[in-house]
C-alpha cells in the first residue's frame, strides 16, 4: 500500500468549490481506476489556504500507470481552482484508522 500526498494552495473564495470538485474527482477515480483505494482531505489550522489530499493506492505501479496514461487529467478541474504545490509518495507501514 502507498499514500500519495498532494499539497494544494486554495484561495478562500474557491475552497467550497474545490472541496466539491475533489469529492467528485476522488470518488470517480476510486470507482474506475485499478488500485485506487480512495483518499481524504485535511486543512491546515494555521493556514486555511493549505490543503492536503492523501490518496491510498494498492501499489506504486498502479498510481504510476494512472499518472503516465494521462488519467490524471481527471484532476484538471481541481487545478483550475487551486495550485498543486507538491506531490510526494509514501510507503504505508501501518494504519489503525477505521
């Protein structure tokens, strides 16, 4: 299992639409793309424009295939609303959330 951590900067006036767009996008990817396990979103308490979305994938190869085949274009509408600052890949060691 891996996690992909996306860091976004989203202007306050675009935040609500960004959240709705992210919900539709992440649910579509989860339903349609092999290896996609869904994701969650968090917002910085000290900087409300700083948003992180953390996606869970079965394997790095699944995410790379999704990315390299251009399927990430499903995320274009999110890019219209916020600036993606970074993308980081993490190997999941353990998860005790429900």
